[in-house]
C-alpha cells in the first residue's frame, strides 16, 4: 500500500514537472525569438503587457482555482460534495473573468498613456482583456484537476496551451511580421481556445443543484477574496521591478531586465513543480489532522530543493554571460549584472516555493494576505528608491532583498501554524503516515 502511494506521488510529480518544463522551455524560446525579431524595446513592451495580463488573471480567476484544489483534496471521499464545488467554481469563474476583462478594457487607455507613457499599448491591452473570462475558466479546471491529483490531464492542458502559444506567436511574428501586436495575439488566441475546451476535462463532475449558488457565496467568496488579493500582491511584489523600470526608464531597459528574469525563472522551475504535488498532499494531511506528516513533508522537501538550487546557481554564475551571448546577442549583455544580484534572492526564495501554498492548504489565507501586503510594500518602496538612483542594478537589489525577507517571514509562520500548539490538536490525535515526496 505504501509503495502504491509512493508510485502515485512520484508519477504526479513527474507530470507536474513535465508540464512546467514544457511551459518554461517554450517561454524561453518565445523570449529568444521575440528578442531577436522585435529587439529590446519590443520585448520590453511585450513584457509589460504580459505582466499586466498575469496580474489581471489573478482577479479574473478570483482564487477559485486555489479554493477548488483545497476543498476537493479535503473532501476527497465525498464525490457529491466535489461535484458541487467544481460546478460552482466554473460558474463563478465565468462571472469574475468577465468582470475583470471589462475592467481592463475600460482602463487600457489610462494604463498605457498616464503610467507607461506609451500609447501603442492601448490596443494591445484591449486585445488582452478579451481572454480573461476564458483564462478564469481554465484556472478553475486546473485547480480541480490538481485537487483530484489528476496531474496527467493537468499537464496535458498546460502543455497544449504552451505549444499553441508558441505556434501562434511564431506564425504572427515571424511569418506575418506583425511585431509586438502579433506577439500579444499569440498568447491571447490560444488562451481563448483552451479556455473554451477545458471544461471537457472535468465534464463528469459538473452538477447543478439547489446548493449551487450557496457554494459560490459561502465556500469560495472569503477564501477566494484572500487568495486573489494575496496572489495579486505576490505578482506585484515579483513584477514591480519590471513595472517600475518601465515607469522610470524605458521599454529597452525593461527588455534587458526581462532577459535576466528569463534565466532566473529556471531556479523556481523544479520547486514550482514540487509545489503542485505538496499542495494537495498538505491539504489532505490537514483534513486528517496528520500534522506530523505535514512537518516531515516540509522539512524533507525544502532540504532537497536547497541542494538542487545551489547546483543551478553555480552554473549560472560561471556560464551566465556566455549563455546570454549565445542564446540572445551581445546587445543583451547589460542583463548579466542584474542577473547575478537576482540569483541571491531567488535562490533563497526558490526553496520556499516548493511548499509555498502550505498556509493556504491549512486555511490560513488571512495570514498569507497580511504577509504579502507587508512584503509587497517593502518591495515597492525599495524599487522606487533604488531604481530612480541605480537603474537596473537598483531593481535587482530591491527584488533580492525583498525575496529574502518574504521567505524568512513566510517560513516563520509556516513553522508557527503547523505546530500542535497553534492547531490545538492533542498529542493523542497526532497521526503519522507520511508518504515521502522523493525516496
């Protein structure tokens, strides 16, 4: 029985890793192509549009995907309850996604001209707004599959979207020479198509009953409210550097910084894949009040991830400049200094990413929100001060310092709220049937 659980866990991790590797590889290939086809300035504009898209996506989904992962994992043995959650989640996603899409469409002029001083972004943001209802539905489906631990279908959906984005972008930018507009359409159109077909993956769980509306209002609203604010603040915290570079400097500098970020994202690839597996595991253990297994899983996961990250760091330090020259061109060499500084913060943060949804899995979304507000505030202040004085180096320093602070703060509360004292569980009720993530 133990071996079966271990095998299933490893297979889920493998599918999650395959999904993330595919997405990250395609993301890298797209940035390389865009850097060569449209240059640093075009890449900078695309990066700003995509950052706004990522931020808007959080509000569009309203945290419903995360809520579905948590509740489905907790009610794993109650099929009727799971169907209620999934059905409510899909309907709620359509509503929240439509509202966010309309909101961005209306504000596209203000964002482009008053903040970034770039009128060419107006129509690009309007195109982006069209895909929000569809990405919201897709996130709900992905959250459901994650909660069901159906990582194979989870991976298939993500891989399909990533490949579609690559194909459409290459066609629009390289074949039709549509420049930045083609790059934006390259991710908007596939997002709409995948969002339309994604409910097929969970069609057997769709069920409308009298409890339908109540599920949205009672089960998802509060949890989703804190999740969406927390995730949005998290994106602002990690993307504020690019946004502030766009505000204080120009699109070309955003393009340089984007190249540094592309390499840095490799640090969180494996931890992010592991997180897809630890999230439902922690929620399941918490549902059974198996606190010892939660703590063991956290310790084991973080320790092993640290060694992996240190090895990747060594490669980036030695070969980083050479890789920039080979993959991009000498024109992007200004990305190397901020890359080295970002390595510090992201290396520490990457270890936390592997168990980053622990507090959400045990229902402490309010705590996550408060931590995120403080960390995002610190990051914003540091970026405003340092970018205006030191440019790209200042952005990297501000981000690294903020990530270190964020990691230490979150790990403190993870340790605090997974202790027997704060969970109020007597020793006699503590169970221990932990299934290791990696043997």
